[in-house]
């Protein structure tokens, strides 16, 4: 537990000191509890999401960074994307099977920005309506079948 | 929207002198890729990535069936990481007393260049004696293999045993020659 907090503290400091383009930690919400973060994302210029603002909610368990955080889109604007369900759940392999403790909040955010940036057509996943009705609240409980990585 | 809290070490932003930045970069090279702290009980993987042993151990335990390097996804295992001993690390507690134990360093023996170092011509007799086959095989096998591992060193030249062996080898050589001649005549 202590190591999880220590690492999150380090990550938070680094992100506040030196935030990557289009990624801002909402420190008002985050400083209340280190185990839940809110991060603001901006759609990258020159992509379908240019100028749009999104919010990510991170939840960290006591075994972080050995276990992945729970990451979902939250707030009023959920990006319309083939790997993002309308309830905010994200189908991205690094959030479950391909998680590694060398990844971080920053690298997750950058992966999500790049996932958005490479999108060619704004649409929901084909199984969106069924999934949203039947899924668990925690996307980590979903047995994802990962779509191709190119989209 | 989002506001920024000040980080909890107030000097970190204010006093960013060049030398401090440089020092920071330097120490970053020795940060564990998991806890992001300076690596303690450091180990390095074959792919060159640095970790605290406790951190890496916990990761290997997390996914025992798929052990990969957290940084580059190369295969990794307990036996294939190398502990790093910096100067002064001996002052600390014996790492073996810590849990989980850090894997030991491996000392490879220097390789011998010749197969039978220190033996001269006399060996020829031994080798031929195998071909004949009518001799106490085990005795010679054990004399033969001394170069490989922890077996006793060959007898010192001049010792009675050495003389015996030389005598025997000459006997074998003689018998081998005799045997070959006999084969040719027969
Ligand atoms: Zn570590
Ligand atoms: Zn590696």
C-alpha cells in the first residue's frame, strides 16, 4: 500500500511539473485521494478530435503498479471511437492483458490520445448497445477481445 | 477547469539550476523502472533494464506464467537477472537475509585452452589403451577427466604414483604396438 502511494505521488509530481501536450491532471479532484485521479485530455490538433475535451477517471488498487489501474472516460463528452463504449469503457490491451508496471498514468494517457488520433471514422464499437447493457461497472472485469490495433 | 497544486517539495520548481538538473538526469539513469525510486538491491535484466529486486520479484510473482520485462517485454526470469553491487553496498544488510532473496551472481570458470593441460606425450599411451580394451577402464577414465571439474589434480611429477603411471603407459604403448603388429601379421 505504501509503495503504491509513493509511486503515485512521484507520478503526480512529474505530471504537474512537466505535463505532456494535451494532458492535464485535475489536481483539485486528485489531491483529495491519491487512489482516484481525474485527467483532462484534449483531442490532438489535425485529428478527428481536434478541439474536443475529454475526461478520464483513473482508479488505483492497492497492488498498483503491479496491477493496472481502472481507466474510463467520464463526464459529458465520451469520444465517439470504435474502441470506446458510450459508457466510457475503453477497449485497450495495455489496460488489462498487456499492462506492465513500467507503464504510468502518463503513458496510459498518451496511448489513449494516440488511439484517438489514429481514428479514421468516428463511430461506436459495433457491439456497443449490448455491451453497455450487460457489462460490469469495472471494465477490468470484461474479457476483452481486442480489436485490431490499427484503428 | 483544472488548477495546479504546488508539488510538495517547494524547491523543486524554484531552484532548477543547470547542475541540479544534470544531477537529476544522472540519478534518473539508476531509477527502478517499477517504483521509480533509485534502485535498491538492484538487478539488471539481460535486456539491460534496471529494477529493485523486490519490485521485479513482485512482478514475476504477479504473472508467473508470462514473465516478461516490464519495459521491453523480453523474456525474463529469476535466473537470468544479474545483481549489481555498487561500492559501499557491502555496508548494508546481507541481501540473503532479505525477503525475497536476490539471486546470486554467477561466476563462470575461465575456460581452459588445451584439453589436457600439463600433460605431455605420456597421454598417448592412455588413449591407445582404450582401443585395446583389456585394462582397468575406470582407473584410466578417472585419471583422464581431471581437467573438467573438482577432481584431484594429476600426481606431481616425480612422485611414486607418477612413476607408476608412466610405467603403465609405457606398458600399454608397448602392448598396443604389439597388438597392431599382431593384427597386421595375422
Ligand atoms: Zn523498485
Ligand atoms: Zn527489458
